């Protein structure tokens, strides 16, 4: 058995921007994205985007709903949430500021990633709202950061009330996502 150390490259955003295909970058490690979502996943993502767009319009809020856009978290970390909401105008290229909301729709191939690594990254980087949508159980978990910078489950019924962008109170209708 060899005692030589195993070489593990540590990639950066500059490397990432040269790659072909769909990738995320996790703390310097290249992670292949799964194939594009199936119909049910894509339909739910569209419905979530519509629900948030309607809530933003009703609140006359300056925020943008972005679907599958790269968020450059750090020089060695790039994630692509299913849905991202940013305050103000959408960026010309990638999201580089902490989003107001991140939504991940679970699938068999992403479930573990979304519930562990990505949740930790979102929490550590101060994403105020992380909303997990589970098509299998037709349920959502709206998680918000508490005063201790930990995610806690937010109360909701058919409507999710959330505050974003310092002055936007959204009423997101979630009763028709599935």
C-alpha cells in the first residue's frame, strides 16, 4: 500500500468559469450536477416561482425571482439553487450577494445534498430563508434564520408570511404548489 498522499485539486471560481457542462463547486471540489429535472420537479419549480412573483408584485417589492442561477458564495464555492430571490434588480451575470430566499426542490438524486451540505452553506452564509419543497410528501419546510443564526421551522398554513429585503412583507400562497 502506498503511503504517498492522495492529490486532491482545489478549484476556484476562475477554474469553474472555464468548465463545460453543469457543475457546482463545493469548497474547491467539483461536483457534477444531476441531469435536468423531470416534469414534476420543473412544474413545481414554475409554480413556486409564480407564487413568489405574485407575492412580490402584490407587495410592490423590489426583488427578483431567479431560476437556476449560479450563486458565487466564495472563491471556491458556487451553488445553483432551484430558485433564488434577490433584493433589488437581478444581477447581470451571477448572484454574488447573499440571497434573501433560496428554494430547493428535493429529488432522489439531490435530496441528501439539499438537506445537508447546501443547508449548512446557506445557514453559514446568512441566507434568511431556506425553503425546502418535497414533491414526494407534497410538503414544504420554510426555514428561517433565528437570532442565533440557526434555521428554525417557520409557522405557516396555506399562506407563508415572510419578510425580505428589509421592507417587504410577502404573503406567499403555497396551497397550489402541488
